[in-house]
């Protein structure tokens, strides 16, 4: 997900997306701990997507 896609979303959509990404991040961490994680690059992608969404949410609330 790139920054332009994130900026087009509404506040509620951003919150839903953030919750979804956090759940996925938890599942990936659980898989990594049990040795079942296959797509290790996905962990970094999720982390960066969460940061993008939090940044846009903060900018929208400040504006």
C-alpha cells in the first residue's frame, strides 16, 4: 500500500485498516515464534504500512 492510497481513505477506513494490519502483524509474529513463517518480508511491509497509516491519521487530526 503506497502513501497515495492511504491518503485517499477516510478516518474510519484508516482505523479499520490499522486494526486489520495489527491483527496480521500479531499473526506473523506468532508464526515467526513457532517457526512457521514463510514470507519473512511481509513483517517489514506490515510495519511500514502501519507507520504510514498512523502518520496520515495524525496529519488528518491536526488539520
